[in-house]
C-alpha cells in the first residue's frame, strides 16, 4: 500500500524510480549528477524563482500573497503596526472562518471582524466576511496560481495540488512579509510521493492521506521537507481529490507540498475564471529526491484515524474485525495523551458487536469540498440517519460550493436524510462547533483529532473522542444509523456531478481594495483588542525557573494554548495567556506569573530578591562562581521542558503566551515543527535543545537554571552553551540553540520581532 525508500532516489521521466546514479545514467544514456538532478524538482524551480538571497543553500523567500483568518490576523496586524506598517505591500486576504460564532465574550468576535474590515480598507487588503468561505477554500478558488508561493498563518496552508507552493507559519513570519522582509530557511529536502494505480470504489482523498500520514509521521520521514507528488496515479485523480490529499500533508509535519499539474488542474482554473493562472508543472527528465514514498492507490482501503492523532490509523475493516483489541489499544495510547485526567473507555461503543458512533461531520478545508459532499449525498440519498443519538452535519467549504449543491439537489438529498447542512466554518476542526456529548464518539472528515479539538475540557472531567474518516465512509455510517461502515461496502451510484463556480457570490460580498490603501480610514478597535506589552531585550545572564515539565512523546500547540473557547481572546495577549497550558498543566500560569514578578521588578529598577524570596539562595549559589552576576546584568524568567513540542497548528500564541507570562526559553530534545521553533524565536524565546534523556534530566520542575553569558553566546554563535542547575552548588549542563540565521539571532538579542523592527 505505502512503501518508504530508505535513501534518496532518482526519478526518470516522471515515471521510473531508480536507486543509484549508475542505474539512472544507464536509463538515460548520459552522466547523472545528484546535485544537478536535485535541481530538477518542481520545488527547486519555484523556490529559486522566489529566493532573493542569490544562495540556494540559504533561502530568503518573498511570497506572492498572504492569507490569515480571524484568530490570527488581529495579532499579526497589531505586531506589524507596532513595527511600522504603512500598507500591505502584497495581496493580503483576511478571512473570517474561525471566530464566526459570537458565543464567547459577547461582542469580541465581531469586533475582530470589524477590525479586519477597516484594516483591509486602510492598508489595501481583501476582507472575506464570516460564513462566506473557509480560509483555504477561498485561497484555492481565488488566490492560488501555478508556480506561485503563498504564506498563511494557518498550518493547513497547502495548495500544492494547484501548482502553488504554500506554507503555514506563525504570525510573525507574515509580519516580516508585510514589512518587506523575507522568509529565511535553509534549502529544504524534497521527498517524492509517487502515486501509482487508481483508487477503488468508495475510497476518498482522506483515506489516501491517512495512509500516507500513518506511514510517515512517527518516523519523521518528511519532517520539514517538501512533499512532491508525482507518478502516473496523479493523473487518475480529480482536482478535488488531489486537494483533499494535499491539505492533509500538514499532518506529516512536512514544510510544504507541490504536485505535477495537468489538464484537470487547468480545467479547475478555467471553471473558476482564472485560466491564465494555470502552469504545467513536471519534474525534470532526471530528478533526484531525498526520499521517496511509493503509494499504490489501488491497494488503499477506507481508513480511520482513531483518537487522538491523525497518524493513529487503521483500515475500517481492521477496526470492525478486531473491535475490542483496537479499542483497547486506543485506550492505552490515551493514557499518555490524557495524563489520567479522566477515566477513558471506548468499550461502551460496542453495540451488538459493532462500533456505534454518536456523531458524523464533514467540514472545513479537508472535508467541505464539492466532490466529497456530492459523494456523501449519493450514498445517503433515500436513507435516514435515524432518531437516536447519532447526528450528522455537513459544512460546505464556501458559499459558491453551497450554492451549487443547492442547485444540483445534493443539499435536498442530505437534508431529507436528517443531515443538518451549515455554512462555511472551521469550528468542528478546532473545538468551537458541534461539540459532542460527554464520552461520545465523533467521526469527522476534518484535519485533526487531537484531544480537546472536539470541545471537551479535561479539567472539568469532560471528554469525547474524534476519529478521522473520509466523507464517503462517514456518509455510509450515517446511512447505517451510526454503526461504523466502510463506503466500500455500500452499493451506490455516484452521479459525478460537474461543478459550476458562481463568481458573483464573492464579487457582491467580499471587500477587495484592489491593492489600494486608504490612510484616512480609522481602524475600529473593540475593547478586547489590546497592544502587545513591552518586552525586554536579552540580558547578559539569565536565571530561569522550570515551571512545567512535559514528558509526552509529542506536545501539540493545542496543549500549549488550547483552541475552542480561548479563540475569542486571541486579540488580547494578556487575556489569552491566562489559558496557557491550562489543559496540560493548570498550575503553569500561576508559577510563571510568580517568577515574572522578579523580571518586572528588574524593569522597574528594583531588586528582584525583594519580590521573590526563593531567588535569594539561588543568587547566593550563583555568585559563588559568578560574583559579578546581579544588578543590571541579569534577567529572570520561566522556562518549560517538553520532549518534542510544537506539533499541529501554526498558532504563534503557543509561544507568545509563554513570552507575555515572562518566559525566556523552551528546553526540548527536539522541536516537532519548524514553525513552532520560529514562533519561539520571533517572540524572543530561546529554543534550547538538550541531549539528555527526558526520563533522566539533570533538572526538574521547580528547579532554577543559571545561563551565564547567554547574550555573548548568541552574538558569538556558540554551538554549546554552558548552563548550571542551581541547588546546593551549581551542576553544569550543556544546551544548544541549533542553527540560526543572523536575523534570528538579532531578534533573540532584541527581545522579540517587534523590538527588532523598532530598531
């Protein structure tokens, strides 16, 4: 089904995989250079065209377009304004698909929308009102273009199927683009994803995506690399099918994606009235990839990603055949994810030997596409979901899709069966819509199934579960009144209806400045929209207190700052910070604030020992070895340890909340994603790495760590940084910060990106 090559390979003429240069030379009749063949990837050509550094080893990228949604654009624009923003230099689209419901905090969500609209007018952007489209569907319909690059402040910014290299990053990276700066990375590795065969009946894009995620996530095979989709199987897939696979590549922890393009993608652009934006893309005659994932589409069966990660995959047939064993395995894995916060069992989901689920949802950038919903309507037509606990909701990804589904009768078929059809909204994907009952089990064609993303609150004893499936099998389960069913087992006639895009829907409702800024417009600020607090520069020495210690194999950004109801506070840095680690370590905020008192005293010109008594013996030990450490040259703050933090969302707040609570650093064995590490750096937090085994650390929660001469170490690009765990004496440990650009080092020294641009 899915095979991973254990080394780099060559692809000849886009079809034949060979494993060494000699074989590649024999197949082409000419000498083959790995270095030259690596330049023949589609990714290389696009990156080269957007690189401004003149050095393809160290890229400085300028993107063609930017996009953000209403959880992120307020903070981004506020940061850019504090750094000198005058106008948007490139097209910037502000969509409103996350905080669409004004259910938390009164008016504050709609206040954010008005902020966005007035900023689009003032700075020359595009504003997409709530319920018109989810961020990524609007980008596919209106922004993507062959060989373009788009940067979005959402991790699922992926438009590779349309020939667009897109990346999801934390907000500060968009700020850099708004200020005319660059996105600086080393040249990423490129891994080929070779598609062969053709999907079987009942298999959808989510099934293919889950199979790939299951094969590549845990081993980091494509971590921070570009996934390049090639092979004869690509041509067997529709544009919508490719898009559905592509958006899920985020869950592999790759950096970006790109696909070969053909007449089906050309037709996509033609349907959307943008034929001029199509570009044919193919790898070169001899192309070298740093790795290869071979996918036989014909062998993929309907899949399910069981709680609580998209990589926890099984075939639906496996689950149904080994129900008790699979559910037991899931329960055991949940012991790690849930930290024993609640009693968790799925055994009550077995009803008459079958798995019963209480909810089905097709939604968002992954599930809400035209073909997915048409297929679901075909499956459920003439059937009924029943009048018991099971509910079924469908969210078309944009109003144009919704309108076409109304016109072709799909909405009527869904509604007649008992389905609730709703407007474009990302809520079910991040815990702000369709929250199931306590202990319920939900199957969703959406992007993630992390704990709490379904809306439960472990600290209140509330838990429900989400499994990811394709729309087709979700509809088959709905037709079977909530009993888990593979779409491959359903006898159905798929109509294969053609899509027609109505451009007037957006033309009549979306504000588009056409790039013209109007400085006279006054920005509307709701009472919840706050400026960033002042942040100090990096001092000569640091005193850090470990205030949280997380030993899970991977820590998601959802655990660092929860989604759901917290989203309404994303425009209020201090208000949002109150929720930091609240579902992972509820005592974190109090501990961090206690340590922050010392730093605030320093900034006020007072002695930190007077406000934090526990510092007195710490500094007493420090001064035995470093007598000059003290007034005027130290900073005091908090740090957390996590084994591998930062999987999941691109949200910058996972880092900024720690910063505004006085955080100076993270300590980790490694960082799950490039984007989380970048967020730390952009908020002036040191991304420390330790090689110590996480079960045998030299420090523990509550310990103080002294890092002498940290400022000089960053300035001098010191590879290994000596630090000391403070107890009855100083115990030396070694930390590093990994590879950093000169600009990143300067940001750390200045204290954050805002300070860096202020000068």
